[in-house]
C-alpha cells in the first residue's frame, strides 16, 4: 500500500477515475430526479438546434437550385434528342420516298424495254437540274460513250419527257417538252380521232405553261383520254412513243386552229431515272 501511495502517477489516475465516476453518477441521478434539463444544457441544445436550422436553409436552397438546374439540363438534353430523332425520321421518310419513286421509274424502264421493239434503249440517271432552267433542261450521266446522240427521245415513267440536245462523252443535256424556248425543236405528234382519221400536229407550251397539241385542223374530233404519240415526221424522233393524253380542246386566240391540252404520260416534274430511245435502222 505504501508503494502504491508513493507512486504519484498511479495516485493521480486513481483520483481522476473516482472524480469522473462521481460526476457521471451525480449527473445521472440528477437527470432522473429532474423533469427538465439544466439551464446550461438546455441553452446549449437550443444553440445547436438554431445553428443547424441556419445552416440547413442555404444548404437546402443550394441543393434545390442544383437539382433544378440538373432537371433543366436533363430536359434540354431530352428535347435535343427528340429533335434529332424527328429530323432523322423526316430524312428517312424523304429518302424512302425518293427510293420508292426511283424504284417505280426503274420498273417503268424495264417494262418499256419489254413493250418497245425495234428500239435501242439506254437507261441513265438525272445528275443535275438548275432552278433557273427547271422547265427547260436537265443533265443525265450518260453520253456519246454510251451511244447517246443528239435528237434522241428521252422517256420516263412510260412517256416522252424531252430529247437530247447536247451529247458529251460522259453526260448529256435533255431539252424537256415543257421548255419555253421558242427556238426549241418541237416534237411532231399524232392521235387517232373518233372518226378513225389520224390527226397531226406539234407539241408546244401555252402562255399558261400547259402542254398543248397545236396546229391541228380539226381537233374537236379528239375526245378526252385520247392518246397522243410521236409521229416520227421530220426525222428527229422515232414514231409511236407515247406523249400523253388529251384533257380539253379549245380554239386558239386567233380562232384559226384547235388547241388541245395534253396531260404528259412521263414524269417531267421529278425524273430520277430516264430512258434514251433510238429507233434501230433495219438492215
């Protein structure tokens, strides 16, 4: 015991442990006997609670702002994604429509090959068409190296749409039926009247940009729906190629001849695949 009391460090530690146990015991006993905490303890608790509230307010605002910004960014990204999908869908529909039209014109070209005999045919694709000369000219991707020559008739969807006016080595220019050039070399055409007679004339474009069968002596005998074909006169185009069908018949502004409006059989507005025609010369 003397050694223990002589050891100051052990004595100090023992005293501290006794004091701590006494304080804890006293606090527990006091808390059990009191209905409310001590003033100092209550004040400390209130200060801590108030501080927590003060800190929570800006933290909540910042957190809410960040969440709102995140939601806005997500909404914007989703909106952009939907816009891209709509654009892609529109492009897909346009591409499918173009492919369907080209497929239909290719089928028409194959059918034309089966129905026309005694003709040399070259299929070609339209590669350019200027807005300034939309109703006058277009350019195809076949030329003299493929056997194409000037004045050959050009068809699309089973009907004549124009003729070759310039044949280069790898491309050619096609002058359309709808050209407004007064110096254009017009097609000579014919149709069978109701009385069995053959009516001759030429294809021109009226002041209203309508395709017309003009210079006809008695066109009133041509009924609506009558088919009009190339006559082969003048030697600039083969005979028997379909131009279109009669829709209406009127007198010209001078009252001298009939003016017959024609609905083109070929796709003049938007051709993508065309067939160049040349009649084979019999040996």
